[in-house]
C-alpha cells in the first residue's frame, strides 16, 4: 500500500509537469536539472514512467472496501 501511494504521488507530479509543458511550454524537471538530456532529468523521467506503470496495476487489482475493515459505516 505504501508503494501504491508513492507511485501515485510520483505519477501525479509527472502529470503536473506534463501539464506545465502543455500549457506553458515549460518543463520544470529540465529547468531544475539543467536540460532534458541531463542524466538527472532522464533518471527523474524514468522514475515517473515506472511509477505510471505501477499505477496501471491499480486498475486490475480486486477492489477492497477499506471502510468496512476499520469499522466505519
């Protein structure tokens, strides 16, 4: 469950970066890392991609009702 949350957070951050690229033509990762071809930026892009792949698995997992397992109505 912790890995799910981490992957989701990273994927959301990556999505926000893509939103900045689409709306403002501004790549925050490239700006921070000194260019999109920099190894640091490429590593960040790779981590975001892996997080997105992990999030795909969330679509195919059986649903669990967390509310009932903690006694909530």
